[in-house]
């Protein structure tokens, strides 16, 4: 566990070094742990707080069977499942693209990279989200700006991690990171996450 935390903290300040150390760790186990930490902690802090404060989503739900008043209560439970699903789908699409283009691919490594790419920025995002929830400004103009900046950070982390595969240069890895975040994660989040 200490080694996991060290890589997570190092990922904030020295991501190249963190992903180099991650190559020696169990895959995809650590990626799964990273995804679960991100989404379970978010569910039990930010989403639970929004529910307990009787907040409603700032955007209407695409899930019409859930009313605005019940949305955060339900999201506490389905957010971790959403995270694992997006993690697996992003990894599968990335692996498929690499295989179809004739590049070497390691599906387990891709899942570790995506997991840590999603987890590394979370201390910053949690603090900012908790602050905006406490100040009752969550969902205003500041929230989308914060989340957009975190998305850019995540894309960069995906690129750095994926570039550790021998046949993948950083530019190609960044494009794949953009696809993971912008083509898979964000469209799914627009449907399920509020």
C-alpha cells in the first residue's frame, strides 16, 4: 500500500518517474484499485454531500427514470460502476486501436495507465469540489472550468503513461489519451454523472 501511495503522490509532481515505477507493479490490479479509489471516495464525499445538502444536478438528467431530487442518492451507488465501466471501455478501445495499427499493445498496462491517470489529479479535484460544495457554488461557472483543466491534466497523464510502451511516441500516446477522455469518458459522463 505504501508503494501505491508513493506512486500516486509522485504522479502529481513527477509523472514520468511515477509511470516508470508503475511498469514494475501488478497490472491491471493497480489500475483497478486506482479507479475504485477515485470513484468510491468521490461517491462517499462529494456526491453524498450534495445529496445530504438536498442539491439537485446543475444539468437535467438524461436518465429520465431518476428525478432531479433522487439523482445524487442514486449516483452514490452507480458512480463506482460507471468508473469501472469507462475504465474497461477506454482500455479496450485503446488496445484495439493499437492492435489494428500494428503497434505493440499490453492491455493490462493500458488499464494501469488509465487507472492512475484518473486517480493522480483527484486530491486537487476533491479539494476544489469540496470547497465549491461548502461555499454553495458547486455547479456554477467555476465547476466546468475546474473539470476541464483536470481533463487536460488527465489526457497528459494518459499520454505520458502510454508512451512508456516501446513502440509508442508521446504524440501518438497523447492522441490516444485525448480519445480516452474526450471520445469515451466525457460522453459517458455527460449521460450519467452530474
